[in-house]
C-alpha cells in the first residue's frame, strides 16, 4: 500500500514530490533517453507540441513540455491545459463508480438504461418520441460503459454535411436528440438503429455513455462535472477551475481537433449554444450535461493525480473516494454474459495485458492525439502523455515504445 505521505498536495500548495530518479533506484540514463525519444519525435511531439509526466512511487521523476513548431500551445508549459479527448471516458468512469455506490438502492450495472417503457427507464426523455430501434430497450448500464451497447462510432464534431430528421421525428438539432437517433448527418453513421443486440459485440462509441450521463443527471440532479469535482477531484487537489469552467463551444477548427487552453474545463452539451457532435446551437428542452466522451481539459500534472488515484484503487491518503471494488472491476476486461472476454476493454478503461516487456496489469485511459495515461500498479508507476498530433498507423507503436522505454529504466525488482 502506498505510503500516505506520497500523496501530493495541490499544485498551489507545492504539488508533486520531485525526486532524483537514482534515489529510487531508477536508471537515470535510460529514463532520460526515454524522455528524449518522446521529445524529439518530429511528428508526434515536434509539430504541435506535447507533455510527458512520470510518477514513480508517488514521486515525480521526469517531465517534459515541448512547444510545437507548427501549432499547439505557444509555449507549452506545466500550466498548459489540454483536452484529454477520450481519456475523458475514464474520468467519467470514476464518476460512475461513485454514483453506483451512492445510489445503489436504485441502480446497478444490470439496470436497464432505456427499459420497456417510460416508467421503467432512467432516461424518460428518449420516450418523448417512438423508440427508433426496439433493441435499445435492452441496453443496460453495463453495456453503455463497456462499449457493448451497439451504438455506432463516428463523431461528427465538425458537422461536415447537412442535418436531416428521420421521417416522423422532430426536435432540436442537439446532442441528446442525436444520441436518441432522431436526426442524422448525410453520409455519416448515426444512432437511429443499433449495430447489434446490446451485449452481443463490441463497438467503440461515445453515445451510450452520453445517455448514461443523462441518466446520472436525472437521478442526482447534477451535471457530471460538478458531481465528480465535489466528491473526488477537489479531494485529490485538482484545480478548482474544473468545477465550473464548462465550455459549450468546441473550437475544432480543422481535422486535427486541437483544443488547448490556459484554463481547465469540461465541455457542456445538450442545449442552446452547444456545437458538440455537430449540434447547431439550437435550444433543447433537455438541458445541459458534461460531455463525457471527450472534452475534459487539464494539465498533465493534474491528470497524473487521477492516474495515481486509479493506481491506488480509488484511495487518496486516508480517504476511499472511489469504491475499491469498482476500480478492480473497471480496470479488467469486461466479461460478457457467456463468460468470454474477447476485447481488452473494461468499464471505460483499456486493458494493456498483451504488450511485450510491460507488466500484464497495465491499464490506461486513451484519447485522440495521444492524450493518454498509463497505470501500472505492480510497478507503482503512472505516466501521462498529452499531445495534439495523431496517426493511426504509427501512434500505437510510438505510445507503446514510450512505456516500454520507461519501464526498462525502472529497477527490475521493487
């Protein structure tokens, strides 16, 4: 168990405990080579910048901030906030763990999200018009969180084509209405019809999670951002700005989807003024909620706090902020009803149990543009990487090599 003294105070009160790597038995030359390999990659780091933070045994043993030559934050520093993209899903998963414990008398992983009628649903809003696919009635909370709900993937952030209602449907061109399958874009996969029966297959998608977030707001009366901040993020020392800095306009000006700032924040979608998922800023009766598939923006040092919370199974100092049982479940492969575990995904976390020269207990949050965190409990290691550049063919190899190089610098025996 981690020494209670290793949990850092907030950045305003001193921040992470910085330690000479060699004092912890780390091979400093290998570690420096690992950091330099990250910093001097012309494509993934050099063009639009990047950040790397390495936490070992509760101590900060390495970090770097690279200002890009072509774009990104100018300059990139320890106080730069970057959108963690789909790593936001793991932040949302943290909120879900707290929520399921707080409201365990009302909901659990097997509770139906949509249900057979308005009276049996967690999201009655979806019943304002006919359900677009009867299979949606079988979506359970566990399906929405494990990418087995059957929703399609494509995220139309840049609204590249005309919006269309499905026949006999109406409403705002807004986020929830889009998730419910009432409207679509020309030539873009949509959510009118599911890809498969919930629980039968895997397809990575934001849209089941967005509906789960709506269910949580319906029950708790709070958006996810403030809900999680008050119960967890404040306690682990993350910037106070994250509670109320909700932004509705997603400034994705090109296909790189850059979204950085000097301030932390969490995207807010679902109603007037929001352009998330290609919404047209129209007014919706369904109100606001934090966008939980993406848009969580903070510094690399602060995201490492979340990684350290996850490493310690939801504990921070003497406080059990997130149920340990939830962290154990969320960070291992999702088990289908037939007992199989074919995909390396748990509940909002990716399970990296097949990388060579990396411990099998590695799990991660993963986001577009290599906005990742890696947690290796057996090594007491957390690594956070932020960036604004991606490439589907080479990005996975680059990310894996970073972790392999860092792991190789650590003592062979703890």
